[in-house]
C-alpha cells in the first residue's frame, strides 16, 4: 500500500470543490482505502503542505484543484537541485478554471475516471520549466512551471481573469477576458533570445513558452508540443493589427495558429526575454510578476499520473 496524501483547494472551480470534496473523498476511500487529506486556505498553502507531506514520507500526492494548485504542488516537491524524492508520484483530479495540462497528458475531468487512473498508478515522466523573473515587488524570484509561461497579452488576461468571477467556467472566463484585453492592449517590444540560434527584438502581442499544448482555458497555443521531449515550443504572435487579431482568434482554438504569416514557432531549451516596457507574465494560469525572465527546461523532472502512458 502506498502512502497517499490529497491536497485539496476548496476555492477552485469557483468554490464548487468545497461542496464536491465529500463526494470525491468517499469515492477515493472506496477505491484507495485510507489516505491523508490536507486542505489549503490560501495562496502558497499547497506548496507548503506538499513539501511537508513529501518530507514526512508520502509516496503519492494528489491535487484536487486547477492548474494554479498543481503549479504550487510542483513547486512543493522541487528544490533548487531537483525533486525532493525521485520516487514521488504526482497526480490530480482537475477542478479548476483552466486545467489545461489535463488536455495534453491527458487526465479526465470525470471524477471516477480520474480516480481509476490514480488507482492504477499509470504515470509518465514529464519535463518542467524553471523560471527566474521579477515579482510584483520587483524582486528576483524563481519558480517551476509544468505547462505554459507566456508574456504580453497572456499576463494581462490572467490578471483580469483572477480578479473577476469564474462562475461561467474556464472557456467563457478566458475568452471574455481575452476579448476585453485585446481592445486595450498595446503591443510590446521584447528582446527574445532562444538558446544560441535566435536573438532579436520582437514586436508583438504575446510569446508563449510551452511544455504542454494548451493554456487559457483551452487555447491551443502550441500544437505538437510534448511534455517529455526535453524542449520548449515557442509561439510568437507578432505584429498583427487589432482587426487581424480578432479575425484570427478561431485559429487559437482549432490548432491552425501557425497558418498566420505573423505567427511563428521556435524550439529551445533556454529562453531569455527582457523589455523596457512593463510586460506581465502568465505562468500556469497565474500572474506572478513581469519581465525580465530566464527560462530553462528541466528534463524528466517528475512523474505524473495520467489516463494514457505514451512516453
């Protein structure tokens, strides 16, 4: 029997997880037997609770929440030198606004199917990204991310989503915030360096550094990206006018984003970006700070439970 701990964010999914947790807990006990459960009270709690559980011998850590909760859990099991214990399995039951990594892995949003995968402990090794950036106080900060970091429009959208209601779900919350932000957003000039093969000033709307394929509640920002190939896939949305951005929005959801001549793809292991303007960050659906950033791939960093094991 593995030592299992659930980390529950009761505020996720616009607060509905608080009501659903007794049902999830009962179903989990029927399948898994005894386990520990820890409830978060606010931002940063999942990181602290995961680290506490990992150091106390937990072998499987299961998050109940969204991408923000999963991001905090990832940061709880990672240190500056790598995972606290290579044998730890990370899993989650998607209960959030976006839950975008679940689309890439995949992990079912159906509670019973997600629990079936947890019971079988099917898992795969995935890469992470390590991000050094400026927080809201202007201080240097370092975080890990599991899915996507973007800067430009993405950071503005996150800031708006996180200060408004999410009662209508991830897709509606993000598309409404995106439409509003497009109207008032001014394109940014960003110095972008990718490994030693790209180093240019870029004028545009958004740059996404993708480990997974989706972000923003289902936007297909990086078709073809893999969480286990040791590379980031970058999507640069360049110097489009506002009308063209609105006209091209469907391509952001149907996997045809690279058909636009001012949107292009890069790949790399280390990305550096800076700007003389204020450019906000999006990190796994949260808005932690701003440029400059230094982003590095951490290959095969953690093992995560999922529905299908493809690599």
